[in-house]
C-alpha cells in the first residue's frame, strides 16, 4: 500500500522571512518533522523516539501525528485479542 500523493504549491507553502526570502531554518524544521512523522507511519520509529527527535513533548507529538492521520496506537485486532486474553476470563 503506497502513501497518498500530495501536491504542494511551493510558492505559497514556503515559510517566508524578511524581504520575501524563504526562511530556510523554518523550512528545514518542517521537513525534518515531516520526515520523522513518515518514519513513525512506516513503523521505523516509535512515538517516543519520534517525539525525542522532533524535540517536542510526547503529547504534542501525538497530536501532530493525529493531524497527519498517523495512528498513535497501532494495534491489530488479533494483537489486542491476544493481549486481553492474558488477563484471563472476566
């Protein structure tokens, strides 16, 4: 399953600084955050490590993941069933 394609209008999406110049640092931060989000989406990073790398509190990072459609809890039904079974009946 491939990720959905996204189109970005660079002329309006770039963070602009003084004198109409792109804010390269802001752009670099945004690209880094998007890379980290994608690593979490692909299960190459956990939520905690992603928050650490993004240098934001875990709760704030979880909110950002939600804004980008990345599930914070990614349990299959089978895994949940197996986990709940360890508690026994009742």
